[in-house]
C-alpha cells in the first residue's frame, strides 16, 4: 500500500470504565475490529491498577485530588496498562480478525514525553506529550503494512525512564499526528451517549458542537462540568488538524449516535 | 532499505538470571545497543513473576517439577514479562540509542502458538511454537525500518487467549524464521562463560561444538546435565538454518569468548 492509498484514518479512544466492564469491552472490541482500517486504538487504564496497588500495599498519595506516580506506582501501571490490559485487547482483536499491535510510547520511540516539572507540585513519573514529537513515520509504516496500533498511556522520557501519561492526551496527540498522514476522524468512546442537554434524558444528545454553539452551551450552563475538559480537548484536536471528534457510547462506535465536535 | 540490504541478522536471547541482576542487565543492554543492526532480542522472565505471585497469594501448582500456568498466573506473567520487564528494557535501549520495539507474540500476530494438550498433563495456558507460523514478513518490515524487535515469551492462540511460552523456544523459533530473511547468528547469553569442561575452571570453555564433538563430549560425560537441553536446542536451530549459535556470558556479547555451536 502506498502512502497515497490511505484516504482517511479513524483514531478511537476507549475509556477506563469500559475496560473495567468485560461485557462492554467484548462488544467494543468486536465493533472496533469491524471498523474500516486504517485505524488506531488508544485505551485508558481502568481500576485494575488501583486494585493491584491496594493488594501490594503500595500507598496512594494524592495531591490536589490527583494521584502521584511514584516508582512503585509506575511499575504497577506499566504492568497493568502496557502488560495485561494492552495484550489482552490485542489478543482479542487478533481473534476478531484485526491485525493489532500493542504499543507503549517507548516502543519505536513512538511517543516521547517530557517528565512534568516537580515545581510547583511533584506528581512523580508523569509525562506530558508534544504531538509534534510523535514518531509519525513509524505509525504510517504500521498502517501501510495493514497493522493497527493499540496504545496504552505509558510513555517514556527517552532517557531510560517510563512515564505515566493521561490517556485522553495520548489519544489527542496521536490523532493530531495521524492527521499529518491522512484526514483523521477521532472517536472518544465511553459509558455515556455523548454530550447531553439533560443527563437523565437519553434523547437529549447534542448532535453537533461548533465553537459558537459551545460558547452558548457553556453560557447557558447546559454542558456539565465533567464534560468541559473533554470538549476542550476535542477542540484543541480539531484546531490542530483533526477533521472531527465524536464523543459517543462504547456500544455506538459503528453508529451515528453521539456528539460531533468540529470547527 | 531493501530486503537485499540485510546481509546478516543477530538474534540474542538473554536469560532470566541476568534480568534479575540490575547491574548485569544494565551492562548487557549497553552492549546490545552497540551490536550492529539488524538485530532481535528475546528476554526471559526472571524471578519477579514468582515474587509477584507470592505477594498476591496466587498458589503455585507444580506437576513433575514444572509450573502450571493457571489463569491468575497467566495474568501475572503477562504483567511482568510483557509489561514491566519488556517495557523497561525497551526504554533503556531507546536511551542507549537503539530503536527498540517491545512485542509479545500476539502483537501483529508475530508468534502464534498452540496451547499444549491437557493430556497427559494439563499445564494450563502454555503455548508451543511452530517456527513455520511466525510472521516473518512483519519482522522483516521492522528490521528494514531500522527497528529492533524485543520479544518476551508471551504468545497467543489466535483465538483470544494469551499463552505462556518457553523463552529459549521463542528465541530459537524467531532465529529460524529470521534465517529465512538473511543469514542469522544466534547468541544465548546467560551467567556462565559457555559450555565448560570443568565448571570451576574459567579457562575450560569449549570454543566450538559440532555434531561429532558433541557426541564425544556426551559419551565422556564432560557436558553437564543442565547444559544438554540448551545444546540440543542450539543444534535444532542450526539444523533448521541458523548459521551458528553461541552460548556465552551476558558480559561477553561483544567478545568472542563463548561456545560456538554449528554444523
């Protein structure tokens, strides 16, 4: 396949709550296998890492409501995200006929990250990503070979240390990099139907959000607080070249139900 | 790089005892990074999986002196081998300037395996490998892209389940597959200098073993019991097309000290 043979790329993020639900994950994996290639999957972590830390009696340190990744915690998330969750998803995708390859950001130096400054708050081995530094050529090589990359949110500092990154940020950075290969459509899949006017009314999904309507929705207080970082993140991705970002339920990957965010 | 640009491939296996020794591993990783590419690394597991199983109170079941891989144990070895050990080695290699990519056998379906028959003994999720089924084309794609594959011994059954395989067998199967791409030289690195006439005499390393001399060494009782499976495994690899197999100390990857096994 030549580079010009790639007409569009689907980049899909699957959230931790779906990873924690075996039936929902099974349905999602089956649908993702059916999605036309070339495509890329980024998965969150789920609660398994927290449970493993508890069993191993590794104390959880929180600062300002956010978890600190000390060395023991880094080992745990590396084992769970890059090991267990990533390889289980890859094995399931292979069984469903999708030629998946599981990757951390260290593999083929595909997602180098910068360890977050310990000032003002030291979050430990946490890495922030610059989409401009992603190894886009290698991602293109995989896609052209008919292979589907499956990323966990473990990255590295290029100096020998792994880092724990935010899965939404990994997904956005990968989508922005992918947009330099071919027009890229991003799908954020989680346990809700999309951005809703009324969280209790399934028919209230907002079909489309553009910058003007987003401003109105925020001013009217319609968009709930937890959704704002996701929508902001989506706008940053479309401003950086992604065609659109759709926020949708993990059961609806192959359907149109969801909220499309675009310019 | 064209396929014809690959003149020879080095396939290196590093044993579990070296993985368990941080200083020895650091030295080995630094040497492996200096080894001319194209090259492939296969690593064993070490004792970390056993220690993690103990901490998690997962009972170890042994049959005929061999460990049974039940579902909990499979999760542990997947976390430790495919997650922690594999990604830590990859991050260290990246820091040393080697563009490594960590892989399990499920990734890109590169090492499909057959779950061992439960009759006469059920060892659980244990997979045996057929070197003829290895995804050689994908390995060649990586090598031609200047990427160095780093394999753990986790494989898959192509039906959705991961499997625990023997790292020596993975290494041999990968080397035999690699020999169909270009002439392949294999290096088994561990904590001894090679095959020795006298285990207490470091100067007694046997420089070369060919089938005739192996027969004599065995008849004379010179080769010790624990070494026989390693040498048999090496002869199977050279009989299947690998140029030579060198058994050597992990500190001697870049030197000639060791035992060369060839036809």
